[in-house]
């Protein structure tokens, strides 16, 4: 499993508890405190926005998880990182979120249907939402779960 822009590693911890191997990527790994030691966990410090290549180009994963993060130049590479039979779970802020606070910069807000467009022709959409949520705080978000066919 790839936990991209992993932050404090909440998804990494969950998947490790479920006995999956995890690669966690973030530009700042200092928030990955007390991760279980072992060969199933790899933390990679990489600035995804440095203008260089995507950190894991040419690698594919059974699951790719991205939350609260958007950097459009690597969106296609994120989709390509999903292995045959694997899933992409992606949730981040959408246009309309500016009325709730941060992020409000359009560079960090998905346009309507943008996640659908990102996976079109490559992954089969299992679930998609573009909605307002109240918890953990009010926000406009898009969510997608999509699978690459075998």
C-alpha cells in the first residue's frame, strides 16, 4: 500500500495493523512517530512538489491512499501507481471549500468531476462523491474509490 503525503501516518498504521506492507511518502517524516518496526513499513522522505520526478515512478501498489492533498502535476502518476487489481482511494478538498476556510487557494481545490476525469479510461470507479461534510469540520470534498482491472 502507498500512503502518499502521509502526514502523521494514520492510514499507514491502519494498513500495518491489517497486516499489509506500507510505503509512506511525505516531505516531512517527523510526524511519523512510533511506527511499528519491521520489514513491512518503509518511510520515504520526498517533496512531491519539488519539480522532480514522482518519487515512486514505475512502481505499482495494491492500494494507493491520498487524503487532503492535491498537486495536479503528479495526479496522472498517482493513477499509474495503482497495480492491476489494485485500488485508488483519494479524498481532498473541492471548489466551494473557500467558504469554510483553508484551503481556499484554487490550486488546492478540485474542480467538479476532476477526480473522475483523472481516472477515466484507466480505472473503474467503484464510488464517487462530491459533497459538503460537517465532520471533522465543515468542508467541500471529493472522494473516489476506483480499481484497475486485472
